[in-house]
C-alpha cells in the first residue's frame, strides 16, 4: 500500500489498521468516513506511531483515540 498518496482508500486502510492494532472494542466509534483527506498527514503520523509499537498502556490508547477524535470531520 502506497500511503504517500492522499486517498480515501488509504484513509480507510490506516483507520482499520489502527483499530486492529489497538483492539478497539467499539469499532463503530472510529469509522473511515469520519475522516477526510485534509487531516491525512496527521492521521498518517498516528498510523506510523501505532505501527512502531507492539504494546500500548491504557493511557496511551486513550490518548491515541482522543487524538483521532480531534481529527474527525466537524
């Protein structure tokens, strides 16, 4: 997957990967449709950070989900 290009498919891929890695229980709370390409760079940064780690503390998980919340479309 070439994540260097802004696209809806890449947003979907990154959100799904983040949810899977964090083992998000309420998957409906974070949907690819909640994000647009304007925040692509920030979303990609979160995706890359999540992929670098194997484990997350509860506070780290909460911080990541909160950050995703700030990137959601208004």
